[in-house]
């Protein structure tokens, strides 16, 4: 297990199956080499009783030093009791504003509002909200996004 450097990453040859070279200085930090020749930095840690692997980024886009500092941040978060990979997965599955609008219409508006009001809500969602902010995740919406939508 050598210390991962740019030279070691670029000298690693692709094999029939993907494999991981772990770093000797920072436990859990490694580089994954795919059969296609692509290389990506990753960190492996244990959350509770399960081992988790988290990709940090592709080699070339991310330098070895930058990947090492990102791995240190992830491992520090694990030491604090967090699970960064699970947090990343939850963030990916957060609803978008479009999905939330459809859910509000189905769960609330159709049951508690008059039919004309529901038609109006659908029109505003389709015409104004979805084209401008429909792809934003609800957790990422800021006051500036709402102000821009109102203007």
C-alpha cells in the first residue's frame, strides 16, 4: 500500500475487473481503477456495522491532493457520528418543486378547494413555476429564488 500520488495513479494499469489501491497514510482513502481505464478517487468507512464507499470524483478533474483533503473531511464527519454517503443519497432523493406542486394539488387542493381554484393552481404551476423553478430541489430553494419567481 503506497501513498497515493499522481504518478502512482497514472501508472496503474487497468485489469479485467476493477480494483482499488488504498493509501498508506490515510486509511480508507483510495483510487478505483475500472477496466475501461477510468480512475476515480473514493473513501471507504464504516458507519455502524456497515462499510460504506463514497466516490469523491474522477482523476483529472480532481487532483490527488484535493481528493485527499476531501477524504479527510469525509472521515472527520464520520468521526463526528455522521454518514456522508447516506446524506448524499437523501439529498439526491429530495423532491423537486414540480413534484411538490403536484403532490399539493393531489393531496390538498383537490380535496379542500373549489374546482375553479384547482384549475387556477394547475395553470400557475404549468405556466410560471415549473418552467422557472420546477427542477430545483425544495431543500435548496432560497429567498432569492422566490423573489426572482415573483418578479
